[in-house]
C-alpha cells in the first residue's frame, strides 16, 4: 500500500517511482515463491507449513514434533524447486503445537 502510494505520487521523481516499482516487484516475487512452496508442502502432507524467504535463504517451519531424513529431503527438494533456494541455505524447523 505504501509503495503504491509512492508510485501514484505525482510530486516524486521518475527515479523514486522506479525504485518503488522495483521493490514492489521484488516483494511480490518473494511472496509468490513462499506461497508456491507452502502450497506444495501442504499437498505433500506437511500441514501448516510456513516458508519465509530472505535474500538467498529460506526458513521453513513445519508443524511436527520431529522429521525423518526422508521428510527433510522432500522439504528441501520442494523449496529448491519452487523458491530457487540452494539446499545449504534452507533451514527446517519442526514446531510442536
């Protein structure tokens, strides 16, 4: 909303508007990669998964007391494919309710 108001502000320079547009595009891309990963994780049985992407890293929280190596590999594969994050930059945290 704030970025849109900057873009719509007639008193700002084109450079400032371009920066706001680039930021909005970047934020939208990150949100889409997070959501895409979460949807696929849920479809594979990982309920209430939360994926947070910051730069080149991803934090993945999974509602589970523990995760097997097979489940961890599956989660890493999904986040790599959907979010474009390298395996070594993916942190998986099981979270109990």
